């Protein structure tokens, strides 16, 4: 299997875990995706959502920032980073 096929398969598995609230497993898979392709903005954004869910807002913000570095148009990352930044300023 090529790296691209591996990356796609891991993203599928990671999303499955994420949608079934198996966040630790999803975390592991998304990090595996980033080992194959460190420029996968979708994986960073998903990690942001997981960390936010775990209430680790600093780590979530870091992941959303990385997402936006790779893809300035990512609406999810934009929305969530402003939500987190807003919470920090309260």
C-alpha cells in the first residue's frame, strides 16, 4: 500500500472512532496520519476538535492554528479558534 492509501485508510478509521466518541483511538489514528503527511490540515482540525472535547483548550488552539497555517479557508478551525479565544478573554 502506498503512503497516500495508508493516509486515506487511517483518516477513515480515525473519523469512525471520532464519530463514535472513541477520542483516544481517534487521537492515535490522526497522529498516525500526520506522521505520513504532516501537511494534512483536516487531521489537525480533527485533533483540535478532540482536544476541545477533552477541554484541553490550549492544545486545541494549537491544532486549529496549525490547521489555518496549512489551509486559511478552514471554516471549522476559524470558528472554533475564535470560540476558544473568546473563552480565554472572559
